[in-house]
C-alpha cells in the first residue's frame, strides 16, 4: 500500500522544496500539498513536478475545521509534514492576529483532525511539525541554541511558532500522538518571497534600488541553504525519534552587513558592474522593533544521531541563489508587479 503524506504550506518557499524532494525521491508515496495560497503561496514554485502521478494539490485553509477533517477522511493520511504558516517577522509586528490564527489555531485544527483520524491506532503515523530557531529568543555574542535551550520568543511571529511547538508536544504527551519537531535557522535559496532579506536585496541590487539595512547591520543570523533544510526534513521524517526535537542549522553566522557586502560583490560580478558599485546602494534605516540580536544553532544532535550535514558552503549557495533569481525574472516580475509594491511602500516609507 502506498503511504499518503499531507504536506501543508507546500506552495511556499521551504514547502515547495520539501514537496519537490519527496515527490521525486519517493514515487511510492502519494504527496498531498495543502495550501490556501496566501500572498506567499505560489503554484509557479512547483511547475516542474505538478503533473507527476504521485502529486496532488489541495487548496484549503488549515484553520477551516470542516475542510481539514473532510480531507483526513477522504485521503487517509499516514503522516503530516506541517509547514503552513505566516512566516515574516515584520508582518507579525504590523498584524499579529493573522499569526495567531494561522500558526496557533491552524496547528491545533490539524492536530485535532490527525488525532480524530488516527486515535484508534497511532502505529506508523507521524505528525512532523516544522518550526524555527526563533522560538529560543536572542543570543548574546557567545553560545548556541540547543534542543534543551528554554523557549524565550520575542516577536509575535516567534511567540506564535513557540506556542504551536508547545501544542504539538502537548498532543504527544496527552494523547500519545507520534510527533517530531525540528527548529531550523534562517533559510536562503531559490523561490523565497522577496520580502525576506536576501531575495529583497537581490531584487533591489538588480534594479539599482536602495538596500534597506535595519539599525547598524550588526544583527547576526545563521544561514542554511533551503535544499539542505529539505534534506534534513527527509532524514528526520524517516529516522527521527518520535517525541524528539532536532535543531537544524548551517554553522554559518553572518552579520547582516557582511552578508550584504558579500551579496553586492557577487552581484557586481554577475551583472558586470564595477567592483564596489552595488555596495553604494546600502542604506541604513530605522531598526525593526524588538530586533533579535543573534541566532546560532548547535546542530550536533542531528549530525551525531542521524548523520545530516549541510551539503554546501555559503559561497556556493549564494552564487546558486543569485543565479536562480537572475535566470527567473518572470517569477520575480509576477510577484513584484502585484500587491508587493504596496507592501514595500508601507513597510519602508517611514523608515
Ligand atoms: P512561506 O511564507 O514562504 O510559505 C508559507 C506557506 O504557507 C505559503 O505557501 C502559504 O500560502 C501557506 N499558508 C499560510 N497560511 C495558510 C493557511 N491558513 N492554510 C494553508 N496554507 C497556508 O514560509 P517559509 O519560509 O517557506 O516557511 C515554512 C515553514 O518553515 C514555516 O512554518 C516557518 O515558520 C518555518 N521556518 C522558516 C524558516 C525560514 O528561514 N524561512 C526557517 C525556519 C523555519
Ligand atoms: P529576515 O529575512 O526578515 O528573517 P528573520 O527576521 O526571520 O531573521 O531578516 C533577516 C535579517 O535581516 C534580520 O536581522 C532583519 C534584517 N533585515 C534588514 O536589515 N532589512 C530588511 O529589509 C529585511 C527584510 C531584513
């Protein structure tokens, strides 16, 4: 019998990479991609696999109780890989309610539907919850986030993700639902919506527009190539210990300013610009409210127990990413020609 796997948020950035990996690598699985297609969901992310026999798209909202319970009845899912979420910190500062609804309520709706469908026999079932390192809060100059680091989320986004993690663990403890959670650092790569630092900057550099750096640009993030995140999810899904948490990270810390310098230099070469030309676009703007200083993951549990490691260095990953955005102008154009301009004006006009 084929396994039926529900992947939520599969039309988004990371979800589309996970769906692609699973559809191509596991013809023996039926992959159901559930996505409501918010501004961040884009079926163009999946045109290379959307006619495959083991792939089906389901348009729907994870907060819609009736709809979610109906698809659990209809498709007999064996496992859920849950990525659907509101994911942008800046939007969570302007509109926290959407984050509460989608990230917290939506996760409980899915947990309930899975519990109801599986309660007579949890054998061979799994609810895999994809989360973020931001639940651990903000680090000072030293130290790393471990799986045992106490939660201390500081933005509406990270607080909503932390809440959803707690609920997943509560279903494991209370109902014995088999679950696994992973908390990953910042991702970069192809198909990322250009509201996030790297694709936003690539687009602005290309169009000779100012690159907005919050504060002094000295905040630190640990960047992981998105395909490596998808590989980690694959490993944890198949080999992770039920009830456990795994941190995923790139061992790749950059201040925002150093990262943008690097990106400018790569783009100068790709666009045949004079060395240093793109760096002139850097513009320091008002800082993000409550801006977390530093994130850094200790991924040794995942490496030691399950043998996962990042497959490439940042230099290679950033080149691949820039190449993808330059080669996929229509993908970018279709986004920036829509509501994006309005979002951009609102977010950056008073900074
Ligand atoms: P994204 O914003 O690119 O995609 C989110 C997807 O979820 C979109 O396709 C959207 O349409 C869908 N969605 C949103 N609300 C929905 C709803 N109510 N019902 C159904 N679908 C809905 O996000 P991403 O960057 O790909 O992140 C995916 C997951 O990974 C999130 O849970 C996020 O918290 C987590 N994560 C992201 C990062 C990162 O660097 N981007 C790092 C660690 C963890
Ligand atoms: P982002 O890509 O939004 O991810 P996160 O907030 O989840 O880490 O931002 C990455 C870093 O870049 C973060 O420190 C905020 C900063 N940043 C800017 O300086 N300018 C920008 O325009 C954006 C979107 C982010």
